[in-house]
């Protein structure tokens, strides 16, 4: 459901914020639908900075959020002059790489992936 997607997205955003805090001393985040932290007129999921300088932006995608409309957003973020990192589900890798090439931004984008493994008893 969309509600579950939002929960997973927001959990991942806070997880990556924590994970990246060693590399970036100044991390601002926007949870799903929030517009709290702005960078050049955009509201990426994470804004990664050090010493008052923004070095990169990160978008966290779920299976459902990877859409052609989303690629327009990626293209805009890729043009802001900082590194764009997209975190995607492992299974969506081929699809996302294809979308990035079609948009002409494959060379401007770093892709990271995640997997949520749940082992039932």
C-alpha cells in the first residue's frame, strides 16, 4: 500500500541519515511529502553537506516510486551541480539504469541499492 511505502521510505531516509553522518557532518532531510529542507528550489530526501557546503543530494526510492515522472525530478536534481545519489531496491536496478540512460543522466548519477530481507519462522 501507499501507506506502507511511505513508512519504508521514511525509515530508510532516517537510516541513511544516520549511516552517512560519519561522512557528512551536516545532513538535512525531507520525509515523504515534507518541504522542510530546501536546496536550490528543490526538496530532495537528503541534502548532504560539510562545513556549510552541500556536496550531494540523495533520493530514496521504493518499488512503487520509480516512475517516469520521478525521472524528471532526478534530471532536475542531477543538474544542480552536486552529486546525485539514488538509493533503490536491488530488484529495480536494471529498470532504473535504463530510465537514467533514456533521460541522459546516467553519467551524472550514482546508484546505491538496498534489500529488505525478512525471514519468516
